[in-house]
C-alpha cells in the first residue's frame, strides 16, 4: 500500500511540476541538523543487510535554512533511499556542510554505479536505467522530482559516478533563497 501511495504521489508531483503548478510551503527557520538526524535514522531502517553501514559527515552547526521543509526532506530521502536500494555492500555516507551562502548535501554510496551515458536519462521523467528497472521498485520519478525541487529552491542536484565503484549525488541549496519568501508570516 505504501509503495502504491508513493507511486501516486510521485506521479502527482511530476504532473504539478511539469504544469508549473507545484507550490512550496516556505518556512524561514528549518533546522537542517534536526532534519538530517531523521533522514539518517530512516536510512538505517531502509537497509536490509548488515553488509552496508551508514556513515555521517554532517557539520554540527548548520545555519537555519529558508525553504519548504517537506520538499527538502523529499529530495534527501529520494537520494538516501536510492543509495540503500542500489548498495549491496560497503558504505553509504550522508554529508552536509556550509559552503559560502549555500548548504551542500551529499549522499555517497559504494553501489553499482551509473554509466556516464545514463546521466541524462536518470533525470528524465520515467527515465530508468537497466539496473534501475531490474531493481524494479520505483517510478523512475524520484530523481527528476528531486532535481526540479532543488531548482525550485534556487539550487542544483548533480552526480558523479563510476560503474562498479559507486555514486555521489550532491544537492546545493541556498541558505536564504532570494526568490522564496515565507508562506506564513510569523505572529
């Protein structure tokens, strides 16, 4: 049931994004350290094997961020769940640090890796690779949605990968995006 709900939500999200109708619920005081703690715990829960360990490389005192907390979590959870799905042994590292007026998040795995000719495809709507289709648990929408959500925050989502070695996805988000103002004024 949860998987079906996920498929429906992904499809609704990409429809809204492609129609330019996705609204962000913007807050100006998101505690990224607190959010990442939950994401790390979720990652540990997703792993079905003792052959993979989760490592953290998270700056302890990250500044409060302006953005849509649920959508930022959605980006990071997509990346973390992919890493858990495609890593059979080794290490998944979840990292975050401040870099100038941005926060850089990364999820690095020692999984199957992605061929460079598939880099464009995985960010296309429903664009799954053969390995992704073989694993078969998803819509092929997680990465396109995540990239569009990062861009909606004035940020980016990029990757580096080597087949057989692993993949690193990096999300860079502005701490205070100029184009986003809080949806709800503070009393």
